[in-house]
């Protein structure tokens, strides 16, 4: 015969019922604290049950009652939420609340426990990968594994300011004149340093150390082919970092909050410049001229016509 274990809360109620008629509620609660420690019922609950048993109650469990029907977390609302998320993966919970006319808690309950969505990089994605997702991940992992097997440790190589280059290459780079280059090669790995206004270090497995002619404002200059190709195909974050480095707002300060605020302003101005270029594809306004126009507008509190200045054809 299997012995059924009685919950500890029910055990405490049995003790309260047995002692309730003759022992004060405070002493009952104190005794339960010593016996059950962290699992002891709260003082309020002990007093409530003592009162119930003294009034003639015989049950040591809560009285059964009908719960209110759930009117928000329903199948139609769940289907509607799923459709809205699939239509716009970047939709916010507040927008879903307004469109469905239900509370934020209900929306979160639907998304977490019924649809099993989670937020990743401001996009709602399913917790469970589909078969297509798994196949794509497996193919990408297989390609990376094959590349690692072909290239070995070179697959993980990086260059940093204080490490990554051989010592003799570092010393040779210090004496380079403007426009000159030096390099080292080991099998498919090319380490190259080129002196422009400062030393530029590169690592490549697909290009050689040859130089190409590049047209600048003051004439032709020679650049390593890997830098030329990098500048040709640079996109996204690298392009933004390049622009922000040319005309940077942050100044030297010991307050990190000021650095963060200036960096965010810098990013916002650059994003505004990208929006302006997208809305005006034929405009020849450069980034420096755009910054000057923004500064004039902020200083005079007037709208400045976006016209390029004569001396701002740098970027």
C-alpha cells in the first residue's frame, strides 16, 4: 500500500485545528515557527485559520470556489497576436496592447506562455527553431568548420594595437615614409603595414601585397590592394565608425556620463545625415558641411539651407 504524503501546509492546519480552541493564536504561530521554520504559514494566515476553526469550520483546506473566466487570454487573441508579430517582428508590447484592447500582462502572458516568443535584437523570434532554421544553422556551422580545418589556427587570427604583428615588422613600420609599405607572409596569411598619415596594419588571406593607384583630390596615390578593396566594399558599422572618427564630438573628460551623452549625440547626427542622403539621393552635401549646417541651426535657432560649402569636399 502506497503512503500518500500530506502537504506541510495541511499539516500545519491540522495542528491549528487541534490547538485552536485552548491555545492562544500567538502561541500557536510561535510553535509553528519553531517546527516548520521557513515553511511556516504567515502570522496573518495562522490567525485567520484559528478564527475559522473557533467558528465551527471542519475543513483543513480552502473552500472550493468558481474562478472568473479569462476574457483576455483567449484563442482568438492569441491567433491575432501571432499574426501581428509575424507581420511586424519589431512591434512593441504597448502597440499590441492598444491594437488588441487587453492589458500588458495579458499580452506578455500570450507571448511568453502560449506563443513562446522572446525578444532578440529588437525582434520577436520563436523560442523553438524551425526545421529550416536548423538546416541553415547546420550549413553555416559546416562551412565554418571546413574553413577552420583548411586554415587551422589562422582562422582565429586578429590584429590589435599592441599585439598581432611580428616585432621586426613593428620596428620596420616605425621608419616607413608616407606612401610606403612593408609586409610579411606565411603561407596564405599576409601581414602588411602601410604609412599614410599614420600607420595602417592589415591582415589578409585573399590579397597579395601589391599596390594600386587611387585618385585623390591632390593627385594619384598608391594604396595596398587590400585597403583599396576594403574601402570599396565597406558597409554598415565600419562605415559609421569611419565617419564618426573623422569629426568626433566627444572630448577628454573624467565623467563617463558626458562621454556617453556626446557619443549618442554624435551617432544621432550621423543617422540624420544618412536619412538626409536617402531622402535627397542627388544631393552632393558632404558630412562636414552637414555638421556645419546643424551647428548653425542649433546656434541661431533657425533652419539652415542644406548647401555644400566650398571647402568641405573631404568626406
